C-alpha cells in the first residue's frame, strides 16, 4: 500500500482505486477530514479493488463510485464513521456485482454433461444438447421421475436459460398389465374410493371413466395414474356423484375442460 501526501492541496496519491477531488476551495477542517477519509478507505481490506471517491463540505462526507457487492458498500460507511470530525455521511456508492462470464460454449456443455453423470436417478441414456444457454434433453427412460430428475438437475446450473425436456418414457409392459397395475394403485390409495373407476390405455394415453365422490378424488386419481411410466397423457372422464345417490343416476359436476391433463416433462 502506498500513500503520498504533501502540504499542498490536490497532490495526494493513494492506492486501491480510492481517489479524491481537487480540494483548493475546501476549509482546513474539511481537508483534514478528506485526508483521513482517504487513508481509512485505503486501509479497509474489503475495499481492496474498489473505486470510491470522497468529497467533504462543512463536515459532510459524500461518497460516490462503484463497489462489487453489499459488503463493500457497508465497509465504505463503516470506514468513514471511524474518521474524527465527520458530521454526516452520504453514501452514494453504487453496488455493481461482478459478472463472471463463460469463456466458451464448451464450458456450459461440459457442466451439463457432468451434472447428468453425477445426478442420482438419471440414466446414462439421457443426452443433452446445448446452444446459447438453451439445453435440450433427449433419450429414453423407464420412469417419469427419471425424466423429471434430469430437468431438475440441469435447470439449476448457472448459465442455463431454458430446458426443453424431450426425454421419452419407454413402455416396459403390455397395456393390459399396465391397466391392472394402475387399477391396483388406485385401490391402494386411501384418498380415493376407486371401486367404480375404470382405466383404459391406448398408446400412451390413459382414459379414466366411472364415478368418484369429489373433485379431490378425481384429481388424486389423475395424479396416481400419471405415476405410471407408460402414461404421458391422461383423459380424466371421471364423474362426481352426490352422497347417497347411485352411480347410474348421479350427475357430473365437473366442467369438460377439466378432464384433459397432459403429463409435461
């Protein structure tokens, strides 16, 4: 650290980017405060690389310039308050965070690839294509949670602006077996009376028909069905019946637009 001061005003030299203005019109007391403020700011370790200017008028110190974070801003205020003779502080320093940019496109692509390798529950079949911060995920997995896990891992990486999840769910069993498994899952669910719920699967679309007692049960049935790895879209046609009314005479209270639900990646 190097500080050079002479008796003449305006000939100080300080380091760390802390600078002053010409003080030819300042009073003796203000000049003393300004010299002390310069020294105190340069002595403050949090301001090693900052650019701060000091002006003093009638004991009022005004700080201007730029610091990299809130820590530097607060350090400026603390430094000036340690100076004897300061009557008031006006801290007009601006916080401008340092932005770390990537050198190459390959940096982000490497981070994405490494994150997928390290992620638990993401199969090696999942591939990522990176272009200008936008990541496209492709490949096939057996379970919906694996597709969701891949997107979750990539979406939290620095530099990723968007994720297009095109991972497909690979069917593992014949449709009839899947229908039976979903039906058993519905019956096991304590939040649903699934005794009158039917499941039909065509391609990757599951259609739910029959009766439930409430909109909450209807929603829960859709969520349970969506957990199946072979289902990517749900056509929820379940109808709501009133208590004490048989299924054949009950009237649906569900609006038609609430029946369709796509399982989006």
